[in-house]
């Protein structure tokens, strides 16, 4: 995260504000248990815990607070009536998603930015269409809670997101700014503060030729992570330059590994230029994107793996 960041993609990371679902309770009528088992099997690798809860009148109340998200295999009206009286605060309430028996629709009812949109999206792997109604996602834009997930961070001051998500809708938010500490920061109510979830992840700095394929990015990244003695789970996010903002292969690859993409401006990359010479500086005035992005994005601005080139299409470096 730096002077110009933008996130994209889906990832699952621990979050003190409940923005990411990791434990799911599937509430199902007995006649729909086969579908419930199908959902559990498909999502099992992506979540820490998935339980199937047979439906009865007090099932939501009985397990309220036990799960990050409930998936109701039922009509939306039933789930709404049974959970409405339990709702208290959007930052603490579990998310609720309903899905029909034919797995046609996955509808977030509550907690869209706090796990429901994520789970609805994952249910699309079973063919269900995720019906997002949160304003930013409905408009095809990334709200600040989604940015937080993509960047492996969490929102510290939740009340600020009303103002900042309105700015997202109006294309007025601008980039996420990074401040290196130690520092004391004074903010107004319309400034959302994101804090990293962990302290030991790595950043994949990457560049590419135009039109590089998803498989080329994935192979290049995997080889660099092997050299860093890391795996996909260690990746905080993918970092690159703003001039690479329209590379669908990179975005698809980042989505596949569950990571967001951060875009750095030329000025930021120049400040964190890496040690490996790059022809791009001579040709267009940009430093080598892979190393500079990896250094700029890392917590310690440290280069762990120097630039590697794969298939004459993708360059990658690893930062921490």
C-alpha cells in the first residue's frame, strides 16, 4: 500500500472486524441435506470450519455469534424473519446469505461487506449467481471493505466507511496512502484507516509484456515463491505499476490465488528502485516494475528475491 493503491480480487484473511468469513454454518431443511453436503464439499478447502445445521425455529438464535456467516438453504423470507430480531451491529453481526435448492442464486441478506459477498461469490463455483446489492459492488466498484480484504488488512474505524464508500461510488476516493511508522496520525470521520492483519507476509512485485496469460503469471509467481521458501498463503498482495493496470491475465491470476492487486505510481516506484538494471528506465523512464513494486509494498521495504523473468513475458520479484 502506497501513494497509489487499488485492490482487486478475493482473499480470506483473519480480521478483527469480522469482514472476512472463515467459519460457516449451513442451515438446511432435512429434504435439502444433499445440497447442503454439496455446498460443504465444494467450499471445504477455502474455510476453516463448515458445519451443517438442521433447521428448526430457533437455529439461528441458538448459533448466533458462533459463525462468521450463515448460509440459509431456504427462502429469503424465512431467513429474514428468523434473523431480523438478532441483528445488532453490522461490525459484529454474522453475515447471512441465502441460496435456493437448485443453486441458482446466492443472495447476501446482511453483512455484504463483512463476509456475505465473499461467500456468495464462492457459491458461484456451484453455478449460483451472486446477487450483490451493496452499492459499490452493484456499481462494479470496489468498496473500502473489499480493498481491505484484497490488501490483507482490516478497517480500524468502521464508521468511516459510509463516507469513503460514497466517495468510491462518486469516483472521488483516490488511492490508498501508506504511512510508514512510527507515527501518530490524526484523521477525520471520513478517513478510513486500514491496518495490516499480519506481520510476516510477502509481496509479489510483477511486470509483464502486454497480453501475458494467467498461466504465465502463475508459473512465474510460483517459481519466485519457491525461491523465497514461501507459498501462496504467504502472499499479502500482488504489486505492480499503474501502467499495468489493464492486464487481465494478471488480474485473473491474482484472483485465482486469492490476492489483491496494488498499483504504484511512477514516483513511488522510482523512490524504491531495485538493484537489477532495467531497460524500461532508458526507454520510458520507469524503473524496473517488479523489484520496485516488491520493495515499495513490503512492510520492511526489503527485497527477498531479485527479479526473475519467465517465458519472456512476466517478471517477478518478492518483497517483505
